């Protein structure tokens, strides 16, 4: 959890630092690679628990949606690309919680 928070903070700070010089710039590896790798590890940790992966996906989706809202409120135009990326990740992980919670039948 600590490494996830650290790299998430790095991606936001990187976008904040680059925003005045380069418009619409973000590091795609940090923004999109981090949740994919972190969620894969989280699913393995939650395997013994019923609905563990679904709750993890819902929590991660909620986190990204809240971050998108906070960043949009403070830095509307400078971090628009990052906000849109976080919004997309939030919707994807919140939607992913549904098939993870339901049975395959």
C-alpha cells in the first residue's frame, strides 16, 4: 500500500511540475502501469477472502474517482489530461468490481 501511494503521488507531482511547461503531459507508464500491477498483486492477496477482489476493485475505482474530482477542482486546465486518465481508471475499476463479485454462471 505504501509503494502504491508513493508512486501515485509521484505521478501527480510529475504532472504538476510539467504542467506549466508542457500542456497535456503525463507519464503513461506511471499513470496506467501502476494500477494494473498493484491490482494484480492485490487480487493475489485477497484470494482467500470472498469478494476480496471485487472490494479491492471498487476501492481502487473510488480512489481514482475521488482523486480525479480533487484534481479537477484545483487544477482544471493544467491537469486536464491527468484528470481524464484518473476518471477513466476509476470507471474501469468500479465497473470491474461487478464481474468480480458475480459468479461465472
